[in-house]
C-alpha cells in the first residue's frame, strides 16, 4: 500500500479504538488508592468551588492536598460540573491528553517527515499497550506527559527548521515550548522542566548546537511561562506559604534523595535503582520488538542503527530526550511506571524514523504492523474491562459496588434511615467519590475491632476478610454484599440498647 493509504488506515484504527477506550472509561470503576484519591479531590473541588486548594479526606481528616499542583484537578472538576460526578468525567482529562500527544506527534512528523513516517509514529505511540491503558486512568501523569513530550517535540521542531524558515514559524514552535512547560509546571511542578531539559541539554552540548538558540523567543516565551505558571503559586503563597514550601522541598526534592521525606499522604513507594531501564521496554510494548528484531538481521541492523541519524536535529533531540529521561529516573528509587509516560511519544517518533529507513522491508511490514496494533488494542481493552469487573466491581479494589448497593438498599427501605455509613478498618478514597448523597463518616485507620467498637451507631461497610477479626461478642446483621465487600448493621443500632 502507498504511504498516504497507510496513514489513513492508521488514523482509522486510532479513531475506532480511542472511541472504544473513551466508552470503556465510562464503565470502569476508579481504583484505590491513586485513582480514588484524585477522583475524590476533583469531586470535592467541583462541589466546593474552591479552585485554589485541592482537598481530600485522609485518615479521618478533611485536609488540603499539598502534594500536587491543581491543574489536573481543575480539568477533572470542570468535567464533573459539565458531565456530572461519574467515571467518564474524571477520566476525560487523561483521555484528551493522550489525544493531544498524538496530535503533537502528527503535527511534527507531517511538517518534517514523510506520510509513512507520520503513520509509523502514530501507530507506535497510539497502539502501545501502556499508552493505551493510561489514556483513561485518573492520574495527573498523562497530562504531565503531554506537557513534557509536547515541549520536547516542539523544541526538536524548532531545531529542525531550515535557516530560511519564516521568523513567525520559529516564534510559534518556540512559544509552544514555553506554553507546554508552563502548563506542566502548574500540573506537577519543577519535574516538568527537569524532564524536558535533560535530553535536549545533552544533545546541544554533544553536537555544539547552541548557536541555534539565538533565534529562540526567550523573553516572550519566559513571559508566557510566568503568565501560565506563576498566578496560582503567588495566590497559594499568600494563602498558605507552608503548603508551597512542602510542595517544593518535600515533594520535589527530598522525596528523591531520602526514604523519610515527610510524606503527608502515606509512604512513597520504593523501586530499585535503575528500574527505569526495564520500564523503558515495558512502556514501549509491543513496538520495542522492532529494534530487537533489527539487531538479528545484518542489513536491517546497519540501516536501523545508522549512527549518522543522531546528527539530525529531530531524531537526535528525541533520541537524547527519551534516553535522558530514562537515565534520570534510573538514578532514583522513587519511580513508578507512569512516570515514564513522557518517554513514549519521543521513543515512538524515533522508532518511526528508524523504521522508515528500512526501505522495502518497512513497506512489507505495514500490513503486519496494522494487524498487530489492532490486536494489541483489542487485548488491552479486554484486559481493562476484565480487570475492572474482577477487581473494581467483583473485588475490593474500589468502593464502587458497595456504595451503589448501599444506596439501593437505603432507597428500598432495607437500611435504617438517617444513619451514617462508616468503613471498617479502611476508608477508601473512592468511597467519597461514589458517595451518592449518603452520610459517610470518615475515621482514622484503626484495627477492625477498634473501628467496630467505636462505630456501632453507624452502618458498617467492610471487606469480608475483616469480619473474622471482630470481637467474639460482636453482634451484627449482614444486610448485603458486593464482591468482597459486605454491609453490616450492628445489633446496638437495630435494638437501641445493644441487646439481642
């Protein structure tokens, strides 16, 4: 097939599977802890109208959430106000961010590369398993990935412009870099600038391309960056300077150099140093197999890994970018798989450029690649729906099922009226998000026994595994169950005096 037809087929595949991904996000429950936490924060923001300070219930206290800047929560809260408090709304920002990354890939490749390379880049990025999964997850990191990768690709485009390019085009690509960085800063702070800068910095140093920066719109761009990023930090400093200090020092510096960094919202998760090296392959499945296969073919190896390609401003910048981000995360144990999301567009574009260099072998590979991309999207979508049903609705990874059951039983008259609900032992974040008008009492994390004894005037929601840990003289009636959750009514609540 010719290159234009190849590109059209890729676009059709992406259109179909991203519509399906959007629909799937409306049926998958939010999972605890991360998705439930961010969904709850967005719901609280939408309900309160306080767009300065995100808030959440944590260990029984309704408190400010100082671990993240608020841009993602603004987007999610806005979606909730438009579409209602549901799974679709809170997942919409991440979904739109994934489309934004594909759009930036398309614009850069169409401007500087052939239709075939554009098609390869979109296929590698859009049908990658991890990219497809996280395009509908309630996390700040997909929006951050758009900002970082968008800034890198726009900077690479700026460097790739011919000397004869119009000044307006240079200005446009340059300002786009600052705009992406400004939004990235208000999404998750200084990490946006660090991850953007590490790769391009070493590329400029290695090939001594600093002179190209003389045409970069430094003054206008920096003003644009401040216009986007500074207002919230100024307002927040005037309201609560300690929160700003905590965010910059504890969350953006100390957490990467110390195990005990004073986390207010639970212990930070540890990985081994260098974990990002194997994560690089994981986030590029299945297309990381392309360079692996090229290694075992003499002619393909020479064409695919041609060293001269590194000197190309576009290829060189994105190569240094995704390798630089991987190296940066390899130096800390505080790395999670979704921190590697900005790597995906850069790695995908580099793979696209190198795959097109294979010539006729790349042309013959097109039909197989289209089938592979569709197959992996189908498998990923099926896996997501299956996981959502098993863990979110039929399991205990989300409070979706039990909160919906509690609401239904209350409306059917099977539960006492005007009695609060309280979770036994664990207080999942998703419960606050799925609270359909029920009075929900939040408590610090206690043992199952302590929680039962202190809340016998409430309807208890518990994981089944905690029932065996209740006091031997505990008396209650089971009102219903959903998956691994159960609703308990203490006898004291039923009889008033605690006697049977």
